[in-house]
């Protein structure tokens, strides 16, 4: 399973944000697989040497209690 579309979208967002002086970018996804791919894309964009300064905040919904 590749992350080509996710990293392409992330790169485009981050590049546009830097060009327009924005300091926050939000990436929302409905599925946990999409969330994991977004984090992998951020890790790739950040690079092994940490050349790109990038902070990531991961949020997810709180589990609902089961009512029976």
C-alpha cells in the first residue's frame, strides 16, 4: 500500500502554506489508515536529518461507551 497521493497532498499543502506565510495546516481524515499514511508522509517530508521543521499533532475521537 503506497502513500503517493497522501504525500503529494501534504507536500502541496505545506508548500502553499510556506508561500503564503501560514503557520498551521489541518489534514482531516475519516479512517485510521488514512491517518497513519498522513503521519508517514509527514515523517518522509521531515526527512531523516530533520531538515524540515514540522510539528504534528494527532487527535482522534474519544471512544463512546457501549450502552446495552
